């Protein structure tokens, strides 16, 4: 894995309402593109096994959120969502609440697609 061997602070969420396809999102500019959101496509790399299903969960609200919140990395599959900040490595305890808040917001955005 790209992040193997490094230490990071992760927020790991599990929720039966998520039902997400397997995907990895990280800072970069390769992978699945969204013509409707060029900013997102320019700052995030999205890789997915099932591109069509993954596109369906990246609603305009999700794309807008990530377009204005750069630098996050997300891995998801089924009921699980993992969020971290690759540039932050191990976070100080005062930054963890913001990571948790962002992670919960991301989960809510993905759940709202229904």
C-alpha cells in the first residue's frame, strides 16, 4: 500500500447506512475525473474498482465538499470509511477533534445520497 510503513492518525467509521463501493481518494490528479467539478479532479486522485458505482456516490455535494477541503485521504468499502491527512502524519491531540468532525461530515454526505 502507498501508505505502508508510515504512521498516521486515522478516523475509522463504520455505519450500516454507508454501503459504499471500494475506492481510494487522495491528493493528486489522476484516476476518475468529474468534468462537472474540475477543481476536484485537479486536486484529488480517485481510484475505484467499479468506476460507475463510485461515480454514483460522488454526488455534487460530496464533490463540492472535497473541492473546498483539500488534502484529505479517504478509503472506503461497504460500511467502512477511513479518513486521514497524508501530510499530517501523527496528529497532535488538539487536531484530532477536527479530523473526527470532518470524517463524520464525509460520512453524512455519503449517506445523504439516498
